[in-house]
């Protein structure tokens, strides 16, 4: 027994030594920077000179005086809602279609996933040309079919946010589509066949069999989509830079402008800390509730 206990102790020590490199990287890359960022957010600092301690004043100003910050939060919430209902729905629809047996489905899987591997800033450049009011594809298409319609897609504050979302949607559907496709292929055909024998049609099989069996996949997809929606930056910055008139301002773009354009490092870092807090408030309860064992 003593020899067995000694062997267990040696094994535990070896396990800790194997975990040590990963723990060091995790602490140095994630944990320490997070706490240091919160520390910086308590100061008024331009990134070069001396820091002036202001406590929670940066946070107070954000919530009580900063209208741009309020706009950014609302835009992020709109983006999250659109992402969950539009991006997830389209991705699931494509996955269901591409899960069927038909000639060329492998090609179409790669075709619809391809935009996902393009750099977001390249996506922004592509869609800037598509949205161009003079030579852009959309307005030219309307003219070609005889429809007298022309729109300043990314210059009109009323539609710019939704236009940017369409550009992001083109790239965003690939990853959740692959996740849903993997979840669909993990469903046993015997279960669906049994439902068919019991008289269930395609719609009933989808909502009462397929969707419940995709529960774990939905947890992963919704969590990743919400995080991506909270920190969306590249496409917005590349297309509008948060304009016009802050109509497409996001927390990430506002944080960037405060830190790197106006040198308000403490203020911008406070925005970053709020972003992290909001993501934790949304994601942690959601994953804990939906992923728990029945």
C-alpha cells in the first residue's frame, strides 16, 4: 500500500510539471494582462506620461456622460440579436441542405465555407466596392433590372449598421455551418428512421428530433457567435470606422479610437474591461445553464 501511495504521489507531481508550461503561458498571456488592464482603467493616462489615479471615474463617465458609449452598447446588442437570429438560422439551413446526399455537395461545403478563411479587412475592402453608390454591384444590379433605386449603403446612418452586418454575415456563416454539419452527421439515422415509421413528417422530425439532439452544438455555436458579436471590429473599422455619425460605432471600435487615436489609454481600457465583463455576464450563465446534465 505504501509503495502504491508513493507511486500515486509521483504521478501527481509529474502531472503538475506537465501542466506548468501551459499554466505559465495562460497566466502571462491572459490572466495577468486582464488584471493589468483593469489596473490601467483606474487611471487617467495618455500612454506616455505619468498616470493620474481617478478610481472609477472612467467607468462613471462612460455610463453617465458618454453618449457615444451608449450608442456603441446599443449597436453591439443589435449586432448580437441579428447574429443569433440571422447568422445562426442561415448557417443551420445551409448545414441541413448540405447534409443531404446530392452530387457536388462537397464542393458547395467548401464554397460556402471559403469566405470564413478570408481576412476580415479584405472582406471590408470587397464589400466597400459592392456598396459603392456609383459603381457598386448592388446599385448597378438594380439599374440592370430596370429598378430606379440607389442607396448610400454605408453613408446613410439609417442603413449603415445593417449594411455592415450583411458584409460580416457573408463571412460569418461558414464556421457555425460546419459545426452544425458535424452535429447533424453525429445523429444516428436509426433515430430519424424510427420517427419516420411512427408517422413524423420532415418538419416534425426537424423540430422534435434533430433540434433537441443538436443541443450541445447549439451551446457551442451560440456562445461563439455572441463572443464574436461582442468583439466585432475588423469589418466595421474597414467599412465605416464607426461612422457615419457613430451609427456603426461598436465597443471595440470605440475602444480603439480612444486608446490609439485620442491617447486616452485609461478611458479606452475601461471600455475593454466592460466588454470582457459583458461577455462573461452573457456567456458564463448561458453555458452553465444549457450545458448542465439533465
